[in-house]
């Protein structure tokens, strides 16, 4: 039987080896302390708002995307 692991939502799962440290501020990029710059490569992007669904959230995507890998990034 496999043991269930509790997710700690206060810290990221893959922290760097040297430690998390304080989030740094880069005045030239316009990012504040709560934001992180993420660069990804992909084929297509859609910006949508998450709608409520019971005790969770839901985003509808085009049927052409079924079976493909996607990444979801919260932007606000």
C-alpha cells in the first residue's frame, strides 16, 4: 500500500538546493515580490478566467487540445 503525501502549499515542491531565501525584487522588470518570471515554449496560448465548480475551479479548453500536455500559470 502506498503512503499518501500531504502537500505543503506554503512552499514549492522543487526548491533549489541552496535554499529558497527571500523573493528578490527586480525594479527593471516591474515584478513585485509576489510574482515570478516564467519563460516557456509552446504552440498556442489562451487566456481565460477560472470559473467555480463545487469546491474547485474549472477552465474549459478547445476539444483539439484533448490528449495534449498543457501548463497552467496563474497570472493574477
